[in-house]
C-alpha cells in the first residue's frame, strides 16, 4: 500500500512540477517542503540549480547533492547570485527560513524573472525526512538514521 501511495504521489507531484517548469516572464515563488524537492530530484529528473544559503561551516558540514554555496549574509551575495540570474528555475534553501528569504529578496532586487522553488522546511526538514546529504570535505554521503558502511 505504501508503494502505491508513493507512486500516486510521485505522479501527482510530477504533473504539478511539469506545469511549473516553463520560462516565465515574471518571477514566481513556489513554497514547497523538502519531500517535494526530494521527489523532484529523484523521481522527476530535476536538473536545476540548488542554492544553499547557509554559512560555510554548515554548508561544508553537509548539504543537498549538487547544491551551490551562496552565503546569504556574505559580502558578495549579489555577485554570486548574478551567475544564476538567467536560469529559468532555482531551488533555494537554508536551515529553516531566514537566509532563504534574504536570497529571494536579493534575486528580486537583481530582477530575476524565473521560478524560485523555496524549500520552506530547509535542510532541517530534509534531514528529518532522512534524505541524504553530501559532506564535500570527506566526499562522503550521509544518510541520517542509517549507519554508513565503508
């Protein structure tokens, strides 16, 4: 029953995601939870930029696979975000919400016109759901709640 529920949910979220993936002329912000982003990444073949707005200590301590580091409180935030201004879709997350809000505000100031997918429960929710995080300094993938075997 759990498998059927997951399949139905995946199909439903895939349809929603497909409707969101268009090149819009005005900025759109879609607020979602980490389980939605996880499904986009795993089941839907999502291949867009994921921005982690946390500080370097937290980022290098573990982040979503392929996320890019943009410290929301950094001195060069506009310069870093400028690299992604022409992309049609960006996923933004932090630990919970403060830094994501700063990144989204800066994208507005830079006149970003694409879709922003804001992961509202942040990496806290991601870990709570026991989704994998990458620790770049060790090249290790951590699956919370499960032992890593060498």
